[in-house]
C-alpha cells in the first residue's frame, strides 16, 4: 500500500530544496541586473549633473545641487555594491529610501503611489518600480550565498579560533 502522506511530504521536501536553489539564482539575477541598472543610472546623473540639478530644481527638492550629487553617488556606488554583494542590506535600505523619494518627488509617480489601492498597474509600470523592488529584496534577503557578504561572513567574521 502506498503511504500518501510520505509521498506528499517527500514531494514537498524536494520542491523546497529546488526552490531554495532558485532563490540563490533569483537574488543573484536581481543583484547583477538591477545593480548594473543602478550604476548606469547614477553614472548618467554624474555625467549630466547640470540637467539633473535643473530637474531636481523643477521638483522643488531641497539643495538641488547637493541632492543631485548625493543621489548620483548613492545610485552609482550602491549599484556597484549590489553587483558585488557587499554591504547588501544597508545598501538595500539606502537605495529603498532613494527610490521611495523618487516615487514621491515626481507628481505623476506620487499619484501612482497614492492611488495604489485603487489601481496598482500604474505603480508597477512606473520607472522606479524594479529599482525599488530590487532594493527591497536586497534589504530583506541580503546578497545571498553568491556574494561578498557571504564570503566575508564565512571566512572573516565567523572565524573559529584554531586550536594549537
């Protein structure tokens, strides 16, 4: 007689193992792809600083010159750190805040946030969405096992004392 409970439990355990492996690849994909996008976006802002200052001025952001340098640096350096998987959670937090401000600073995107519970499609279609999603994933889950964070955690911070 076939033990249905055993089969279901075994199938679920196998599914969980496979899903855990895909989690590693999904985190890596988001970190590499959107880390690169953050880097390119920040680099573009750095190279076209006057236009960014003008745009930030039109949005009535405080200290538009400083804010343009700051946002450019956060995106550029944050993107590199995401690619490397270094300081992933703090970088994810800073980039999340940056993207929330991006959503709220542009009136058209702010309306997408405010109308989120009536119509979510415009929110998900907005330019900042995947940047925000990636930043939140990095903050919530860290860099995963294929990151410098994991290597540092394994070989530097959790070193066990060698017995003489």
